[in-house]
């Protein structure tokens, strides 16, 4: 950590008040952006998607579990992967505590991966998570929402991700999509975000950014994040499917 200026309490207070003005401006700008997000138009989901779940096959509409809003986290766990993405796991460590608050605010949450359900359940048990996690193994869902690359995309080395054509990097990529269901059972896609868009769910970052060292990342989260059961295992220091994720939004 680089040395910082050491000042009097009054000088510190002056600097802190100046920063507070900028923090308030940032908060107000964020409030305006969030309000703008809610004005996005919706797209009706015409295709019928079904998923393998712990209680049998379920449609996208049934994943709402009686609520009108649904958050889907596109968790990177491919059909032949041994374990889930470290970055997705880092985000998912924050979810269980949110569930009662989301559900009492008319929002259901579910993670979706292309891995078979048995693989999902095994990794979920290892990590000790409680949130619902379902398999889209025999569904177009991941491809239609541009978090899994098709064979054609891999062959040409280009894939559509984060609303643009990009160089192919991985079979699976992270993202978050939001849906709403009306009283007639119609489902609408309202929002999706990719790359760093999911950081809003990672409370650890919010606290780290209050500290002098901040995130303490030289390149990206893979500099230090591990599966939470492997922080003492040096063998996994550089392992992870998000290691090459771009840091740009």
C-alpha cells in the first residue's frame, strides 16, 4: 500500500466534506439511472422454456413461484464442468441472505446453468447454498439470452455478448436477466445485464471499497477471489473460468 499524506483532523474533515459532495452527486446520478432503467420497454417471451428443477420439469412462468417478478442469474456452469465459475460463486455467496427480502417484495430469484441438474445439486451442496438453481441443459434459454456460445459462434471465433459481437472467450458467460409475469400468465423480458453488471449484488465489494486498499485487484477479481472453501488451498490460486473476463462494463 502506497503511503498517504498524514494531516490534521481539521484538514481531514475538509477533505472528507469535499468527497461527500461528490458521493452525494454520485448517489443522485445513480438514482436517476435506476429510474431510467425501470422505463425500459418490455419484450413478450413467446417461446416456451422448460427447466429441470429439484421438483421436476418447470416452465419459465412456473419459476416465478407465485410472484410477479423474477430475477434469473446466469451462472457459469457448463455441461461438462467439474465446478462452478469462481466469480459466479463469489456473487452467489451473497444471495441467501437476500432471499426473504426479495420474496417479500414480490421478487423470486433463481440461478440457471446448462449443467445437468445432478451436477448443479452436487456443487450447490458443496457450497452450502439454499437459493433455487435449475438446469437449462435441454433448452435454448442460455443461447437465446446470449450467455452460452453456439457451436457456430465458437467455429468463427465470435460470439454475441453484452449486446455486441465479441471475440469468443468461453462456452459460458455470466449475466442477469429480469422478467415480469402479468395476471394472465404472460411473461415479459424487462432487463438483462452482463460482464460487470452483476456487481450490484456483491456486497463484499461495497465494503472493500470503503477501505484504503479497496478491492486490491491488479487485473480483475481472479487476483484474489476463490471458492469460499478454498482460500487456504494455494493449488487453486489461478484456477477459474472467469480468469480472462474483461474488466470493462
